[in-house]
């Protein structure tokens, strides 16, 4: 496989990742699910709208529970602009024992092959 990639002129995969903060944490759903959330768990991002800067806005879901809202801006905006459903992983969470989460971070990434010149 590596030989085929070299023959086609492709280089090593191009990978970048970014952490996003989840805003507007949903406390009414969080009380049912907060004790199940761990770093590395997969969450779904479902596109809902765009913000005033034109960045796509996504609802963040874990199973059937809405956790909050996030938007994708900067370099990643062009990769995710037309995507209705995106998957991300939980990269960090902050909570006090027996209390709902008060901060949640997720990580998205892009991977593609780059053409060697």
C-alpha cells in the first residue's frame, strides 16, 4: 500500500485538530448523563444555523441528550461549512463531584492526503 501511495506522489497524511468550547450547557439534560461522560467519548454535532459571522453553529449531542452548543470558526470553518452532522470527541470536562458539568471541551480534526510536489 505504501508503495502505491509513493507511486501516486502522495506524501504523509495531513492531520490537524482543534479544541472547541461547548457553550450554553444544558443543565436540564445534563443531570441525567453527566456521570457517564468521560474524556475520549464520541459526541455528535448537528448543524442548526450560522452565527452573525457566518460560522456554522452545531448542537452537541451525547446519545439522545443535548449537552450544549458550539460554533466552528477559523481554519476549520471551510472544512465543516457544508456538513450537517459531525463527530467529535470529548477532550476535557470540569465538574465537582455529584454536580453537573460546568465546562466541556470537544476536539474535532481533519485528515487528508497531501500531494507531494
